[in-house]
C-alpha cells in the first residue's frame, strides 16, 4: 500500500513539474510571424481609446492556465490605473465566449473584443500578454506581465513598469529580454 501511495505521489509530482517546466519555456514563434516594433502605429482599435489616454490591451485565453493565474494581477492594474488608462480585453480562443462571461470571470467591467486582427497588429502570439498603446495610437509596450507565474515579483512587474513609464512621460523603455519574449500559451489560431 505504501508503494502504491508513493507511486501516486511521484506521478502527481511529475505531472506538476512537467507543466511548470512547460510554461517556463518561451512560446514558439509561429511560422510567418511578422514582428511589430514599439512605435508602430496601431490602427485597428477604433473607438477604444478615448482622448489623450493610453490603452492597455489584455490578451486573454480562458483555456490557458497562465491567463488564469494572471487574473488577480490584471484586475489590480485595472483598479489602480482605470482612472488614467483605457483598458480592454482581447479574447484569443477558438471556443465561443460572451463578453459578459469574460467580464465576470475577470471581475472587471471593461470592453471585451474577439478580434484576432488586434493580436496580429500588436505582434501578439501567446497569452497572457499585455500591449500598451500610447495616446498617439502607437505600440508603446508588448510583452509579459511579470517574470513570476503568479505576477508576484515586484522587480519584474513589466506591464506595471511600462504603464508607469508612459504615464510619467519616460519614453525610453529598458527591459530584460524576458519582458518582451512571449511566454505562456500559444494562440489557437497560430501554427507551430
């Protein structure tokens, strides 16, 4: 009996270790991917951006464990910066979801979009990812939220740092390669 329990424990440990390892690797760049550099005009956003405010796009896939781990952190960004920044969620999923379902799941009342053209325009190919669009409708930042899976490392809070830099008019972003290399779940519309 002890052997069987030990075997079950070992299997569970191996399962969790495998998934922890899997999501610590960079997301493979899809074939045909076209890189989008910071400063590139982003014209597919319509009326999402009001006046002279930045726009924060949250690329989210309800089936992605990394996206689910990120929900409390994203919600804290909306709560902290909602009076200074426009926020929207871009759902990247091959399953049908409603805007209300996504808003309830994330606990926020902000626009929800289902347009994969926005991901292509911003150069996003994994979730969760953040894209910050300047008031001049140019890509200011595209990348990870944090180095930590649960977004708890204050020293690598990349999305918050980028927002602070933009709001405080510090145009020169300088992040580690980890900030801008995609980690997380591949988008369902991308191929390996």
